[in-house]
C-alpha cells in the first residue's frame, strides 16, 4: 500500500515507518520537525534498508497536503502529527486544539478530496480519564481531564461522525497506554527536548549520569508498593500494532477504537529496578509529592485489539529497558 505517515519523524511515527517499510509498503513521511531531529528519515532508511519519501510540511497546511495527495496518491494514512505534552496543553490549549484538532480536520478533508478512505489515528488512553475499572475496556466512559486528552477525544468523535456519513471509510483509532523503549538498533528512539516529562526517559538520563535522581511522584497510592502503576508498551510492539490496524482499516469499512497495551502493570519502583538491571547502574531516587492529575493505576484491556487484528504485545519490561538503555547510551 502507499501510506502517508504524518509525524513520521517523531518517536512512534519513526518506528512505525520502519515497520511499514520492512513489510513492503511505500511510505511518505510528512513532518514539520517541530519535535524531531532532521536526520531521522536517514536513520529510518538505515534501519529499514530502504527509504521513505519526505515532505517537510505542517499538517495544518492544506496546500501542502493537497500536493502530497496529488503526487503520492496515498491509499492509507497513519496520522501521528500533533502536540503531546499534557502540562503544556493546559497552558496553551488553543495551540493544542489548532494543531491536534484543526490539523486532523485539514488532513481528513485532504483525504476526502482525494478519495483516500483508510485511516489509522494516534489516540491515547488519556481519553478515559480517571478509570472506573481496571483493566480498562474500550467501552469505558470517555472523560478526558485536560485539553490534550480532549483534543484526542474530539478527533475520535470527528472520525466516528465521518464514518457515519461515509460508509466506505475504514478507520481505526488506537488508544495507546505508555509507549517506551527504542528500536534495538539504537538508531531511532525518543529524544525529548529539555527535561523529560515521562518516567522512562527520565530514568534513562539518571542512569546515564545526566541527572542526579528520579523524583518518584508519590508512594501513598492504593497499589502494591504505593507508587503509580502503568501499562508500559515497547514502541516496536506499538509500531507493529499500527501495521495490524492499517490492515484492519483496509480489510473493510467501519470505524473502531482499540486499546494498545499489554494488560500488565509496572510500578515506578519496579521500573527503576528493571532499569538498574538493564543498565548495570545504580539509579538514585527520592519520594516527592504526587504529580497533579496523575491516576493511581492505568492498565489496558487489550483483548479487543487481539480479537480484531491478531496483534498482541510480545516484548517484556526487560526488553523495554535494555533497548531504552542502548539508545540512551548512544546519545552524546
Ligand atoms: N513518574 C514519576 N517520576 C517522574 C515521571 C513520572 O514518579 O519523573 C510516575 C508518574 O507519577 C506515573 C508514572 O511514573 O505514575 C508514569 O508517568 P509518565 O509521565 O511516564 O506517564 P503518564 O502515565 O503520566 O502519561 C502517559 C503519556 C501521556 C498520556 C497519559 C495517559 O505520557 O501522553 O499516559 O494515557 F496522556
């Protein structure tokens, strides 16, 4: 298939581009490099053994999208391009809605104009908000607690409504839990700018001696060791989930939302210990106050994704930490 990957130079997009290329798809990446390094497309080519096309443009740029659709004639689109910092979203909500919601709309309009009816959208488990039940099934109520989560939920709604109006549309919105790790080649990975917001990249930088210690945000949650429990998923498993979702979108019309997680929980302290083992380094940490907005537990029920696509996560916590450490060790 000819596949347009928006945000394809980003963290999850770059790993997905590799998996698509290796599966034999033709890929064009559209990225504005707002949160990606310039050499990522070359690195993707080095890992995959062949290159993706590149269009440097913003997903909110309708003229650029029209050009890509005219030239490349994509049969499917995987849409990652967007802003993703939960804290920043609360400070500049209009910018988040402009890029994430208006950008997605512009893309869908370009798809509609070109007759492209296969879409995989990058959503997030954050659309569930505070969970009523664990593990979280797709039928759980949707009540995001911040503008980032709302931007994802709004796009899901737009895709659902588009599917009702256009019965030929095949669309899958993937609700990711906590993506971590890197490609085992260590040629691509997550390169946060400034202080990492997320646990794994922060732990990796402490192991590398770049930061003194990890702040563990609360040890008084209702969990076995009192620290937050999350469903971490290896980014390569997540990339493979996109390949499966694209096949599902191409297999027939309909709009579906699917969880992408492992269904297994890992606490902050377990993550630190696993990373110590993977890196062979001691990782200093201290307990601090809870981070506002954090929930105690977030765990996927991944059964529906498996049932619909046959996909299931294969890589364990040790592989997530080993691959993240190899990537971190190659950074200057
Ligand atoms: N944590 C720490 N110290 C840190 C960073 C995180 O103790 O320095 C803890 C958090 O309190 C939480 C766990 O580690 O218990 C995981 O935190 P992350 O920031 O790595 O991930 P979140 O679950 O908070 O957020 C992720 C994505 C968001 C998404 C959210 C809900 O980063 O984009 O899941 O799906 F919105």
